[in-house]
């Protein structure tokens, strides 16, 4: 059994809970800092990264989230969650949690393509993953320790650095739970100390 939290300050929380629920998981919606202590892994959902950052600061989550990441426990960010995890954001002086060595560009598809779906190959997940993009960011650059797990039109949309996983789109908005199961495996392995960090 692993315990996974979904940061519940804003965004698509319920959908993540649904995708993460299996016989082997206990899922918790995280609204208070103390709840982080009991978790084996954490999901940061999509929403609006600047709003979410404001709420993170307002409820004193910033340092506890950084500490959680440093502890070696897996973290999975989707869309705005991925933006929060990036070391660098195009056009901004600073990132937020800065845990993955990557540069993201917010709203990178422009107004013409505010939201759309595509079928993508995601390494370790599947060859036909439906990707729902909603005002999505793109991953423009990654450091040498970052694995690229998926691209859309030559641009990076899924990246992993050790126990950190970031995805531009919204896997929680489909009935296909393979992406979340990939993350659950990361959490199980980290808990059994099989991951070398
Ligand atoms: N455009 C949003 C941002 O910059 C992310 C959108 C999303 O999470 N669906 O934070």
C-alpha cells in the first residue's frame, strides 16, 4: 500500500484522485502542510500556476513542498503543476519550486490552440496515450539528467528527472489511467528504495 497526496489548493483535484485510486493506493487530498508527512508521493495538478503559487505562499506550503521534494519522494506535476516544478520559466526571473532541470514556456500553443487533443507515444506508459492540452506549457529545454518521455511536434511534453515527473497535458481528464499507474510504480519503487537518486 502506498499513500499518495493530491495538492488540493486549486485545479483538477478530483480527477487525479479517481485516476490514482487502485487496490494498492490510498489517496489523500492535501489541504494542510502536516498532511505531507504521511505521504509516499505527491501530485501537483493543473490549474493556473501563478494562482497556485499565491495559494502555496498563503498557506505556507512553499518550504514544506521543497523539503518534500528533497526527501526523495516522487512528485508528479501536470500542466500548471509542471510549471511549478521547472527550474526556469521563459520570461520570468525565477521559477517556483525549481525541482526539475528544465525550462518551460507557459501558454506555448498561443490563442489559436487554447485546447486540443492528440494521441502520443509516452515512453513507459503507452503508444497511444490521449493527451488533452489546455493552455498548456511546453518544455523548451532540459538538463542532461532529464529523460524525455514524450514529444508532440518535436517539442517536449513529458519529462522525468529521477523521482520527478512533469507533463504538459492532462492525463487525469481521460479514462485511461496508465499515466497515473506509471507514477504509482515510481512511488512504490521509491518506497522500496529501489530508486537511486
Ligand atoms: N496556462 C496555465 C499556467 O500558466 C496552465 C494551464 C493548465 O494547467 N491547464 O499556469
